[in-house]
């Protein structure tokens, strides 16, 4: 990394290709220089000049370094990581981060963006061999896809199916996620009592991890539903 930093500093000082745009503070409390190409054509020319294998290698290395640098906060740059891992041939990692990127967008109510991310995750997932892990990813992606509830009967059927599969696989977090989605849907349909009866006992299974987004959301929703 120091060799790369030195090279970038030299090019920026000579105003060759790169421009120094300051420091980047990383979540792990380290810092590094920030540089950008002086013109987008330089970036395009250099990228297109790389061979396919070299591009894949560099994308994989960049994804790994970004993931390490951001640590527990890697989810905040999920879309960026998804692109690097996809182009780096790390499909399982790419699916994970497309899912996270879709979830991030849905939480911001940016549904067109969420739909694009989740759909890409499902497309990549279809290229992987069948496995319990693939099935869990598919369930999660399908659940997130139905967050805006464009088709209520279809969404309700999806959530019921997701609960059944999650229960069969003893995947409690996924069952909780499905129950949250179904409870939200029922509340919107004027059925808060049914939603409360569904979600409360499932939420009570958990005795730790209450700071995670799923459990926090379940807690808030249970409180809202209990008030009718």
C-alpha cells in the first residue's frame, strides 16, 4: 500500500493523470491519501487497457481491502462492495452485498434503487449451485423485494411461504424477518391485532442481539401494534 501511495503522490505532484483531493479517514482509524483521475478518459483508457484476468484480480483485491478497512461498517458501502466482488468473480460475496445494498435503499424508501440491487442479487444467486445457504439468501431477497407491497395477495403469499421455509430450516432470524414483513402488511390492511398476535411470540424467542436492525424493528413494531 505504501508503494501505491508513493506512486500516486508522485503522479499527482507532476499533475500526471491524478489529482490529490485530500485525506480519507477510514473507520478503522487509519487514513490515506485520496486521488482522482484528472479526466474521466484517463480512467476509461487505463481500465480498458487491462486484461480480463487482471481486472478481475484488481476488483477482488479492492473489494477485500475496502471490506477490511470498513470492518463492521462495511454494510454502509454495500453497493460499492457488491460491484467489486461481482466483477472480481466472488459471486457469493456479491450476492450478500447486493442484498445489503437493497436493504439499505429500502430503509431510505428508495424503492427503485432497492429493486435494482435486489434483482441483481437474485440474478447472481441463480448462477450458484443449490444449497441451504442459497435458499436462505433467496428468501431474504424475495422478502425485501416485496417491501413496497405492490401486489398485496402476492406479497402475503410470499411472506407465508418464507415463514414456512425458514421454520423448516430452523432459521429464526429469517422467520422473524418474514413475520415483520407480514405484520407490517396486515397493519396496513387494518388488522393490527392479527399482526400483534403473529409477531409478539416470535420476537419473544430472542434473548440477545437487540441492537441488530431486525430485532430493533421488531421491538418498535410490537410496541406500535400493542397500542392498536
